[in-house]
C-alpha cells in the first residue's frame, strides 16, 4: 500500500485550519481496501501553525480516536478558543511574576488544547498507530539550525540502545527520559513563537520539567537553548522528510503549504501632513497646558475638581520633565559616537512627520525583510531540495493555499481537455481569496469570523488537495509513468477525485466540518 509523507507548513491559525481541511479530505478518500487515504500517511513533519494540527493529529491517534473525531474536535477548539485574549490579560494583570508572553501562551495551550499531554503520551503508543515518524520543528538560535521534537518507532542506536527519534539537533540532543516529560503545549509554543511577536522559549529553563526536583542534576548542567519559530529555517517542514527518505521508502510526499502567495510589491509612502509641527511646538504646547492648569488651580476650590486638575497638571509636568531629561541623557551618552557634529537643539525643529517616517519606514522594511524577502528565499531553497532532486520525480505534490485564488496561473502543463476539467470556477476562486486573506495570527478576530474565514480555510484545504491529487494523476497518465504499486493506489482514486472536484466547483464548502 502507498506510503505517504506529509509536511504541514507554518502560518498560524491560517495554516492550522487549512491543514485540517487537507487531513479531512484525505480521510474522506477511500483506497481499494476501504481504508481512508489518511491512514496511509506514516510520516509527518510540521512547522509553527502546522505543528498545532500535526501534534493534535498524532495525539488523537495515540489516544485511539477515529480520524473524524480528531479532526472535528480540533476544529471546535480552534473555533472556540480565545487564547491570545486570555494570555494578554494574564500577562497584564500582574498577578504572577512571569515576564514572558509565550510562557502565558504555553499555560493556555496546555489547558485548552493539549490537556496536559506530554511527549511520553506519543512515545509509548507510536508503535501502535499508522504514523511511524513524526517531527515538530523549531529553530535553535545559538547554532542557527533546526531543533526537532521527533518521535518514531523504536530503532537500535550505534551504542546498542534504542531511540524513538532525536529531540534536539546535531549540536545538542535531549535524553529520552527528559524529553518524555516535555509537554506538547511547549513543543507547539517553541515551534510557533515567531520573532517580533514573541520572545524565545528557553530550554530547559522555561519548561515545566525544570521545576521538578528529580531533574535538578540535569537542569544545572545545561546551558539554556533559545528556541523560536521553526519557519525561520524551514517554513514548509521539508528537510526532515528529505532526511527520512535516506532510510525508508516514500511513495508520495505531500507538501501542504499555507503561505498566502501575495505578489504585492513593497511600497512606502512618506507622510507630509502637518509638516510644520515639530518637537519644539509640542514642548511649547505642554508648557502652555501646564501654565494654564497651574493658574486654574489658584481659583478652583478645594475638593474633587481641585484634585482632578492637580492630577492632570502633574501628569503633564511629568511627561514634560521625562522627555526633556531622557533626551538629554541619551544625547550625552551617544553624542560622541555620532560621526558628524550638530547642535542638538536643531533636533527640536525637525518636523514630527520626518521622525514618524524614519521610524515607520524602518519598521515596515524590517517586517518585509523577515516576512517576505527572507522567508521567500528560504522557501525557494527548501523547495529546491525536492524539485531539483530526480529521486523525488513523480513522488511529490505541493498543496498550496494560494494556487486557486483569482488570477493565479493554475493551468501550466495541462492539456486542453484537462484544463476544461480542472478549471476552478468563480466559486472556488472567491473561497480561496477569502482563505488567503487570513493573516498569520494565532487567533481569530471578529472580522475573520464575520467573513467566514475558518470555513473558507477548511474548504480550501479540502478542494486544493483534491485538485492537486487529480492533477498529479493526469500528469502520470499523460506521460505514461508507472512507478510502482504505491502510486497505483493513488491513481486508482481518479474517479472519486473527479466526482468530488465537480461538487467542489459547484459548492466549495460542501464538505465543511
């Protein structure tokens, strides 16, 4: 039977929900022996938002749940959860000494999603389920490389023992007894805490196992490792599957990619409004307000209004003194490092719009650098390892969220007859547009829900993988490719796929969860 590897890309809730739709459709397809195609997936690699779906999937399998229950339960959790709201309130209210937002997120992930589950829950049952190898991936900052939370069927090691997969990387490996205590909430947090949005999660310092006395000897000799979003080095989860293929056969590699594929050019418009307003004018304004309030206090009778006016006056006075003092201290500290001479008072007369543009243009260009330039470059390099390797020829499918959006070039290499059958149509285009408009967040906004983005994303995952499997089969038949029984199990699905694709064109959400 077909041996399928599946990678689930990053992309926050957009990715988690899109991949959930992909799993749902693979579970819907039935192979010749009556089993769902999803049960032929025996290797999974995940990143960031994809790790949420992947971890929940393998946890459900280890609990003995049906595929349908696993998928529907996670969808309910994604729909109901307001994790960021709770985490922000817990962080702000000051009732604990926690200085890390990602640690607050871990607490809520553990309570609301993973229910206290640990890596041990996977390790002790992995031999009993259809998945042989699973890898949730983060990035380790010290050595600038992936950090993998792997679990798999037991294998003999070179030292004569057994291993269930590497927890760590080539620079540092976590012992199995320690790794078994890691909570799945911590794995997801490490895989998804993207730079700028969150701070790093340090192993073992920020993990619950650090508080257990039995681990003290280990904890004391380990230098903290900074872990962040796995998408920094591989946002599609491709590398672990490529490494896996060196030791086991894979008939088909499905790369489920929830990137939005936006093509808009980076632009920045300067703000020339209120050109005449400077820091000097703001200072004058603050001085006038303080003087006015001081005069006002002279004739306001003692009581509520006097107290209110006094408080407002003191606030403005504090702002005025703080800005003046901090600017002078900073200038005194850094003036010798400035490579040109100037009179600091000149800074008071620079329009505020210039300061605004200096700060905003840098912030936006840095965001574009990480979110577009850097990520797109890494994406291209990772895809090249699969698409430029002849060993993957006719054994790979990219299932991308953006493929069937309006105005996308979906008909490359198709014959005229195939184009007619495969044309998405307006309904699919519009649904894909809605799905791809979802931002990279770990929550749903009210606007997202109002626009039915969760439903659109599930549907996009379902009809995109249907479309891509069908296109894969057409390509094999067109080229008279025959590469074994495993792929034969896939090509035998053609009639099911064609019937389902026809329904998707008429109603993209007919399979909605």
